[in-house]
């Protein structure tokens, strides 16, 4: 489609990209934490905003209604958002149709939305961690304790020293899936991971 058309659609942001600066995050201890005042938050949120899809690539794909009749929608080729529905047949026939099905774009948009929400949540939670220095210090002390070492050893035995993320590499770390029960974790809240999988789980915090 033309650049003029793409420009017209650029203001139709996904709902997840219209969020404001988060006010709350979840700290390492699982508690909701107010994050206003975190010095890194504005910059990280601005970077997150800048990565929002502005629909620079648009395509037309055929859909079918409940009666099996064709109709045509305009989708973003990047994030899958439906930008215009029921395009006039004459206009659609004059365009080059994308070979993908409409459901492919809806699935693409679901994945895009989930990724954006997950990234924003990780930014908020990382800010909450920075706003809880006392909790961070307490958590680090716990990881050095004999109690944690005994609990981690049990998780490693359960996994037979195999990474529960990839089921290929040797496990090197025990990772918390949640910080809600620090010091009294349920066994299912802990997993044995290799270095690669452990790094992947913390990739969200790198931001």
C-alpha cells in the first residue's frame, strides 16, 4: 500500500502501546511496590514507547464471513493489527493480496501484544527491585544461607542435574519462578536451569 496510507494508519497504535508510565511493580519479595521516583524508569519507558509498532508496512488479506463469503481487511505486516475492515471489493481486487490467512495476522497480533505487555511488566518489576534495596539485600543474604543451599540441592536432585528449561544442558542454577514465598518456597516455584536458560529468564531485567 502507499506511504500515504501507511502514515494514516500510524496513529492507530495497539492498545498495549497506549499505556502510560507504570506506577506499580512487583518487588523481589512478591509485594506490590510503588515505583514513582525511580530514576531509570522514565528513560526505560521512553525506550519502550519508541519501539511501538507504527504500522509502516500494511497488507490486504482475504477473510471469510460466517456464510463463507470473502471480504478483505487491511493488516499491519509487522504486528498483525487489523487497521481497516471490509475493504470495498473493487479496491481490494486492484491490490496485491497477501497470501496469509486473516487468522495468521490475529495470531501475530496476540504474540506482539503479549511481548509488549511482558516487557513493560519487566521494566516495572525491575524498578520495584531498585526501589526495595532493603529487600534486595535480604534476598542476597538468603541466597547465601544454609537453608537456601539445602533447598536448592533438593531441586537439583529432583531434576537429576538436568536443565528443566531445555532438557539438554547440565543445570547450574536454581531459579525462582516467583518471589512470593521467599524462604518458604513451594518446590514447584523453583526450577533447575543451565546458564543459557537462566540468562533467558532474566533477559527482561537487562532493560
